C-alpha cells in the first residue's frame, strides 16, 4: 500500500526491489540487511543508491527510520500497524510488540500540558536464548 506522498517520485526497478525487501520482512532492516537480501536475489544495486532511496522513502512517508542505538539505522514499512520493538543486546534479535500507550500519553498531557505528536518506545535486554 502506497501513501499519498508516494505518487511524487518516479517508480524504478531499484526502488521496487528495495521496497520489496522491506515490506516482506517481519523485522526492521539495516542497509546491510537490504544489500544482503538484494544480493541473495541476484539484484545489483550500489550502496549509494540504496542510501539515496532510503532517504527518499523516509521523506515521502513510505518507510520509518528506527534507531536501536547500534550505530546504524533500520527501516520498516510505514504501513504497518503501530507497534514497538524488543531488541536483544547480545544476539541482536528484534521482535515487534504492540503496546497500549494511550494511558501513558494521557498522563503526560495532563501532567505536563505537552502534546505528543510522535514517539518511539523500544525495549532492550536479553532474549530467551541469550539469558
């Protein structure tokens, strides 16, 4: 599903291949993950083109850029239902988790008079295998 902003940029084979990698993944992908998936599917796209396209996808609202504080960004489809992530600090496993944060946001608004426009909530620890 494309957002309304998606109509403003040209559709190319490279862009389709990159978006396909991300939209077919159940976890957020790094640039290296995307390069490896493209290579596995015998698709040659240079790294600069991937970075340039990722920037465009984020600007156009197709993708969300996520920072797990590991020195690189990861990306996922903006069309996914709202969710957060749990990240294993040992093996790097990532899982999507739905969190009902409505009451927290309401409390913030009441106590601080701050209107939250967007937020990021990620949990870091050890997965079951690494504990």
